[in-house]
C-alpha cells in the first residue's frame, strides 16, 4: 500500500527533532452542500530541526518513531 503524503503548516517546533504540522482538508457537507474546513494536527519527525513555525511542509507516513510520531517531514512545500 502506498504511503500517504499530506501538506500542511508547522504550528510548533518546541520539541527536539519533532514538529507539529496542521493539515487542513476541505469537503462538501452531504446535506447542507456547504464547503467545510477541518484541520488535524500530526507530529512529524524532523531530523535536523530544519523547519520553524509557519513553514509549509509535506509529510509522509513512516514506521512509528515514538508514541505519537508516525510521520516524517519529506520536504518544504511551495506555499
């Protein structure tokens, strides 16, 4: 099964080798037919502490790195 790749914005870089990435998705409500924005936060592995708060990044699924980290930063995204 292919690994998922998501795009988001770094919301926290306080921890060593870890960034928190907020990923927003948009979809149409099935009944109201209104576009809804939902966001979810993922903890991603950042080996060299390269990315700072506000950076747009792409993250990819990986094997568990810790209790909460299942993603790693792939590259900086074009914002």
